[in-house]
C-alpha cells in the first residue's frame, strides 16, 4: 500500500493502491470523515488518470483540498512506478 503524506489539509495521509491503471484501494487518515470516506469509495474501481484530472485543483483551504491531494497522491504513486 502506497502512503502519501498530505499537505495543507485536515487529512494527514492517503493510502492508495492502483492496479493496471485502476484504483483498487483508497483511504484517508483524519479529515472530515464523511467526506473523505465518501470520496474514497467513489474513486475505487475508477481509472486513476480520470480521477486525477477530475479532482486536480479543487480548492478548500490553503490552496488545496483532500480531492486535490488525492490527485497529487496518484501522481506520486505513478512516479514511483516509473
């Protein structure tokens, strides 16, 4: 499981797994529980690149958000695989 330390959000970490370009696991640590659980469930089974492009740039506070941090986590996961 890939662990991404978030920056600028209430959530502190995203656990992420991608197989063949599809998100197979996603979990947020801390943050707004209902929102982060809902977001995680919504992205499982979806194409990681589509999720990344959909969520990138969404703002909450501090110039980022949990969805934006997930897009960045996907980038970091893919960079690790290269």
